[in-house]
C-alpha cells in the first residue's frame, strides 16, 4: 500500500534509508552509539518523517508549477516534460494530466511510473539540503551529548 499521494513510499523509504546509512558509515560513530541509538527502528521512524516532508514538498511544487509566471528554481513541470519527451520545456496539458492523475490517486501504470519520477526528482533536487545535511548535524550533536 502506498502511504503517500505524491511519492512511491516503498522506493523512497529504501532510497532515503540507504542515503542515511551511507552517511552514518562516513561519520564513524562509536559502535556503542550506533548499536544502542541508531537502531533500525529509530532509523525507520526518522525516515518516515522525511517521507512526510518529501510528500508535502512535492505537493507544494506541483501547485507552484501551475503558475505560468513562476520563477521557481526547481521546475518540476519542465523536468517532467524532459522525462517524458526528452525536451526541457513546459507542456501544460501533459503536466496538468500528471497532477490530475496524482491528485485523484489514479492507479494506472503511468501514474505509478510518475510517482517514481517524482521521488527521484525530489531526491535529485532536495536530498542534500533537506535530508542529508540536517541528519548529519542532528546525529553528530546527539552523539556528542551521548558520549
């Protein structure tokens, strides 16, 4: 079951978990801290919060892209058209079709593919700033207090 409307929950959970586990390995925490605090259960709950954030961000970005005068740095509408046709330009009809299918939770194959695209798009554009950097800051501070 897909928990969120704007992302594929399962694939996003896997991708974010892998990103965070890679960061944990880079930081070289004391093994006791990892074993007792950075457990699979804790990581699962942390990732769940990030999934909620990603779902909300995509919802907002889909709305902003509807505005023909938007100057948003991350143009999901243009990136979606490039994903579908290979051309980096806005196709309003195609984009509105995407938004309508996602918002009505259409379960066709194209919609499932679009959820994968939206998740990848989010990670490509926001993972470092919205997921990795805050995570690293948080767990480093937590580990220092724990020690």
